[in-house]
């Protein structure tokens, strides 16, 4: 696993690009890596290298911390050091990993919340998400700031992006002040109860007797909270 020089013309660049390598081992090759103190290194970069090393028994293990700047980065660094050429160099910085879903669209928020459910969320949190994504609350400006983002190294080093609500009481307050239907506010209040493990009986669905879709959603959430149905057998899509 010998790193190859970066070829995309960027500076302060670090990535772990796994290209399929046809051959006897069917493994991967072509890591694009470089390292300087100014570069942002994500933990999953080293994890991806570790997974590739373990799975395909390479003879060399790459340690990101010991990598020198690549040839292309050094070339661009020289251009930046020259006052005549520096203004013409376009820097493409690797964007920092988001810590919240601020700036995400409503459906993007729903997707990362559902991913969290299917990667090991507690039953109470899964039930709360089941109700939350049914409402219009995730579509409202500012809601994404209440959703924390985590990137989880998964199979073969692939990254799974998850979202979690850290403060369901704050979500209930947000919904109470948001421009959403009263039904959504009631569903969010119920979600906040489920998220913290508060017991909720089947009578909760009866409170939405005039709204069959919402009543079914509450029933789905209660099934998730009690484990009566597997997550994959619950409808996670909005009507």
C-alpha cells in the first residue's frame, strides 16, 4: 500500500481513495494521501487504510501521521510562496465534517435520522424518530441545529452518516413555536416522551382517531418502542 501522488491539483488535500484493482487478490490500490500539519485529517481515513490492510494482507501499513507532503502539494506550495504566482492558485480545501445538520434539507435530516435507527438506536429513540420524520418540523429553518451529525466507519471502512437529536425537550419547544399543524406539535410532544423511555399506552393512538394516517404512525412508533415489530417492517416514509 504505497501512496501515490495527489493528482487533482489541490493543496492541503488528504483523502483515502480506494480504487478497485483487478488481480488475484481482488483488493484495492491507489490511495491518494498526503499529510502536513495544516491539513484536516479525519479519523476514518486511517480506519479505511487499516481495513484495507487487514482484508487484503498488504505488506506495508500506511500511517497517515508519517506521510510527507505529496509531490503535487509541494509543487502548489512553491507556487503559493511566489508573490507573482500565488494570486492565481486556487485552493480547494477539504470541507470540515459537519457537527450538526444545520444547512441540511428536511429530507436529508430524515435520512440521517433513519440511518441512526438502523445502525443501533435505542427503541425509544427509534420510536421518537418514527414520529418526528412524519411531521413537517424537519423542514423548518433552524431545526437542523438540533440534530447532531456523526460519521461511523462501517463495512470495509465505508462511512455511514447518522443524525441524532440530543435534546428532545428542545425539539418540543421548537415545534411549539414553529409554523406547523397542531397535529405535528402533538406528535412531537409524544415523540419527546418516547425518546426518554416514558411509558406510553395504546390510548395515545386513540387521540388521533380523526386522522387515520397520524393514528397509524403512532401505532408504528409504539411498535418500535416495545419491539413488537422489527424496524425494517415499519413504514419509514412520509405519505
